[in-house]
C-alpha cells in the first residue's frame, strides 16, 4: 500500500478547495474542482434519476460525491451510495478535511480488489444494479485495482463459498 501514498501532497485549487496530488496526478481540477464534479455528474443524469443506488470508483476529495448526493436528494427519498477507494491515506485526509455528513454514503477501503466480493453487504448492493460512476483520475491512478474489481469471476462451485 506504500506505493499508493508515495509522492503525495495536497494543493489548493484556484477556487480555494484542497486538491490531492498523487504521483504527479491531480485528482481534481486545480482550477475549479466543483465545476469539474458538476460536469461529471451531469453525464450520468438520466441514470441518477432512474436509480437510487450508486457505486463510485474513486474518492479523490469527494467533490463528485457531493454532486451525486445533491442529485440523489433531488430525485429520491431513499438512496445509497458506495464509494470504493483503495488508498487509506487519501480517505483519512478526506475525512479530516472534507467529511461527508450523509449516513447514506459508505466509503469502502480494501487492499485487494477481489476482497470486496467476500463482503455480503457489497454483493447485496451490486444486486440492486447501481449506477456506476468512474472518477477518471482516481480510476487511472489505480487502474489495475479497479479492473480486477470489475472483472472478478465468482466461483462456479457453491462448495467454494464460506458460510
């Protein structure tokens, strides 16, 4: 996990918001991270109107998560958002600097992607066919992790599962 935190810093955007930079990659716009988040969420507008469960790949500092919450509140009385982020240091700094105060949002951190499929709560969430949103810079930075998560094949023999 050390490689995920190497060369890590937080810079301030031109609009004053903190922006994490990991291995030279800005996880949000250094100009206006909120505007960038609005644009990302607008691309998923129809799905967010029709689905009340959202799976987000990548946390960054959560500007896109804030916008998803705003859309969910506009369109649904009940909703659930799961954010998958493999970097514990990023989550720690996010929760310190920009905590989300919405109990309907769950941030999940695992070191090994396929471990997600050992969590019954995650499997049940996937069965609800959530809208999936990819935070591009987080996904690119952790591409191997997310590709493993997306391509996981379950066991074909029921005896392979733990009870």
